[in-house]
C-alpha cells in the first residue's frame, strides 16, 4: 500500500498538520508539535507561515462513506421525502 502524507482527522489540534506528519513518519505527533514550537522560538515565528502553507498543500484524508451516513457530513439526500405515488 502506498503511504501518503495527509492531514490527520483523529489526532489534530489546529488543522492536523503535525498529526499527519507524525502518522506519516510513524512518530508521536506530540514530538512533531514540540519540534515545531521549538523552531518557532528559534526562528522567531517564521515556521508559522510554513504551517499555514502545509495546511493548504497537504490533502485531507478521504473516507468512503456509505450513502446512509452522508447526512452526518452535511450532504443529506432529501429524495426520501419526495411524494411516492
């Protein structure tokens, strides 16, 4: 199976960037977060725009949800309320 870098849906604090990087490299996301905070202090906040760029560039995980559960994600199928004659 091909390993892809994606935003984490399970382990996220802001956008899931550090969680996704942790899942990709199989390390604890807390270590990635601490490393990112350390870099922010060392380089006076310059990693913050990099985080935002990662947030934009890294794709989200895509789940195949069955049609019966689409209403939970905001895509409700109103066809069941149509008049059936």
